[in-house]
C-alpha cells in the first residue's frame, strides 16, 4: 500500500482527542505473553480485584502445552533472549501448575 493512499484513509488506531493509540512493537514476546498471562490467570496466580477469575487447571495445562509446542517448533530459530524469555515463562507456569495441582509443595 502506498503512503499516498494512507493519507486519505482515516487512522483506525486513533483514540479520544485524535491521539494515536499506543501499539507495542511486534516481536516474539507478542505471541508468548498473552498465552503466559492467560495461564497465570487460570492458575490463580494474578492478583487484583479486576482480575477475579476461577482457577481452571485444565485450561492452564492446555495453555502451557501450547507454549511447549511453540518452544518445540521454534527450537533453533530464536534469538537467545527469546529462548530465555519462553523458558522462564514455562518454568514459572509449570511450577505454578504443579503447586496448584498439589503435585508438589513449594
């Protein structure tokens, strides 16, 4: 799409007062973080009144499995910091799952 065509289109990312809405850059964490956050929520590991959610170990396990699948399918293709980020997220989720499922006590 040319820049000239963009000038004539309304910006759909504009917020109140014609200010542009902030969108974070797209990177590997943009894929991992939403799954990680949802798993934390389903494990009951996020605190806050507006974050009230019922613990759902089955759904949390499914989200962990999706992240593990992503890890397997991207092995050897990630930057070191991306690998570390994904591994750290998975470690925290696995530990939380094992504790919530009463498989281990931490």
